[in-house]
C-alpha cells in the first residue's frame, strides 16, 4: 500500500491532507477484482516472516487477501492457515493452496495455538465521507485514525498465541507508529521494529510483538 502521490510528507507525523490525497490515489488505482494484490507492504511482511518462521511452526495469516504472505511463510516450512472477511479473498487464497477461514480477525481460533500470527492490516486513515461500500475498502481503510482494525486485532491476538508465540504486524507511519506501540503495550505486548522500508510518503515497518507485562492494569 506504499503511497506514490505528488504531495510530500515526512517523518512519522500524521498529516491529514496528505493521507487524504494518498487515499484518493489508491481509490483510483484500486483493483476491480476486489482482492488486494501483493504490494510493497505484502512483500516486506512476507520477507520478514520467511526469516522468522520455519519447520513445524503453526502460523496464522490474518487478512490473508490473495494468500501471498501465507504462501511465502509456507515455503519457509511453516504450516499456515489464513483468515479473511472477504469471501473473494478466501476463494483466491484457497485456490493458491492456503487453508482459509472466512471470519473476523482471530475470532474463530482456539486459545494458545499459534507460533506466529502475521497481519498486513488495512491502515490508511480515511474520513467517513470517503468510505466506500466494497471489499477493497476492507483492505485499505483503517478508519479515521488508521487504527480501526489494528486495535481490535491487538485486543484479541494475545489469546491465540502459543507460549513462545509472536506477532509480526505491518504498520505504516501514516497510521501512527507510536500510537500502535503504546496500544500494544496496554494489551501486554511489547514491540520491536524488525524491518523497515522507506517510500516517498510513508515508512513501512514490521513490528514483532511478544507477550510481556501490560502497561495498563485497567485494560487487562
Ligand atoms: C492490506 S490487505 C492485505 C492482504 C494480504 N495479506 C497482503 O499482504 O497482500 C488487508 C486484508 O485484511 C482483510 N481484512 C480487513 N479487515 C478484516 C477483519 N476484521 N478480519 C479479517 N480480515 C480482514 C481484508 O479483506 C484484506 O484482504
């Protein structure tokens, strides 16, 4: 989802005007088949996952889309299952040989089973008036602050992690990196930046999240 529009932005500050232009550009380029096709973010997450999962690992790819990230993790030796809300994405991923469940985030899975959970979430900040009623919106829009899907994911992902399990979460500076790290800490997940790539108007980062001590006892 790296942004390639003609208005600059820098650093990790959220700039609403630029994010709006970015969204406009992506809307114009959106794939009519309604399944998110692998992009820079998919590739960064997939490459990072390939270095960090291996034989015998049970891996969940949340928001699997076309199944690209899941397939790379599988090539690295992991047993991978995908989940996506979009039935068309589930069909495409299944056609690529990935077992897929159509469901919300980690909801259908048992407690404590996954060695790794991967997620390239929808993260573009999107004003309500620009929301579209189609499946590509589910792939792109992170709501007004970009974290509308990331936060519920962080609320639930700890439950499905095996004792030594970890999360690899793709985040953009458009989404507010510090806010994501702080929210994860409140949910008992400590974050470390393990990969990053700069693009003209955003920096893509992969966070490795592991269970630690919550920074907010009231939200446990
Ligand atoms: C940015 S796309 C990533 C697709 C693929 N993983 C990749 O990297 O190319 C985000 C995906 O998350 C899915 N998604 C959005 N909200 C979801 C939710 N609540 N539960 C499951 N999947 C969701 C979308 O349908 C979309 O396929």
